[in-house]
């Protein structure tokens, strides 16, 4: 009975048949991975799949050069467009500034032209009126003060009167209303100012209405020529008389 109680050693084949994994011995585990197998695996990992070739580098360099040339050409085109646009904008800005200045000057001239008749009326009143009483003189001084204030404002705005009497007639400055003979002035000289003209910063604000000399008239001219001829005859006759006396 004691011999039956001992458990006999199990057979490896019976253990496999029962579904259990066989025990691996140290010798068997060493046979699974060998040093030669490990070296081959590391060598395969170190070697790349495809190494770059010299021909590929040259093709890539040529492609980059072509792209660089194309970008440079595009840059030159865009730079030319920018320069033209900048020049056009500068010209537009200058033209706008000139147009604004011209419009401002036109509005100023139009406004001042409406005020000038008031100045003319003040000047006519000053020339024609001669107040005698104290009240009339006080009234005269009051509106003359207004006239002076108006003239000062016009001066501040750049308005200046023309001086035309004795000047040669200029159609860009004067408007000839009358022409008459004159012994004192030669032809085409302003002898009288009928309406004062004004400048605005060197520009004609209003032309001066003037009377222009025609020079000596036909009769006066003939009389002058006749007097000159008589003077010549008298001088020649006097010379002959003196010659006879000396002879």
C-alpha cells in the first residue's frame, strides 16, 4: 500500500496531451535567438531603403533655379506696377491740389467782385458830398470810417487798386471805354480812370475802365505841321536876308 501512495513522475508526452505547455529548458531558450540573427536585424535597420543619387540633387537644383528666376521676374513686374501707380497717385494728388486752389480763388474773386461796387459807391460819395453842418460832417465821418474798415479788409485779403493814369493802354488790365484826342499825351496812353480796377494777389480781379488818348487830332496835327513848315520858311528867309546884308 505504501508503494501505491507515491506519485510516479509524469511523462512529458502525457503533459502535452493534457493541454499543458512543455517546460522550456535553458538550452532550448538559447537556441531561439542567436547572435548572428541579432546582427542581421540591426544591419537591416541601419541601411536605408533608397539612398539619394547625384542626379537627383542636380535636378532639384535646376528646379530651384527656375523657380528663383520666375520669382525674380514676377518681382520686377510688380515693382514696375508699383512705381507707375505711385507716380499716377502723385500726379493725381498735385492735380487735385491745383484744382482746389483754382476753385478757392474763383470763389474768392466772385465774392469780392460783388463787394467792389459798394467800394465804388463809397468813393463817389466821398468825392461828391461836401457836408457843411456839424451833423452832416459827423455822418460823413461815420460812413467814411466804414469805408476805411472795408478797404482794410480788402487789403488783408490781397486786393490792391490799379494805378492806370499815364500808363500805356494794356488790354489785359484796362477796358477802353472812350478815346479822344489829346495834345498832352501820345496815342494809346490812359488819360483818365472812369472806374478803378483791382488786383488780387497779382491776378486781375476787375479791369479798369479808362479813357485812352488818340494823340493830336487831325486839325491839330495839320496845324502843328503848318506851324513847323512856317517856322522852317522863316528861318530860311532870315538866312537869305543875312546873306544879302553881308554881301
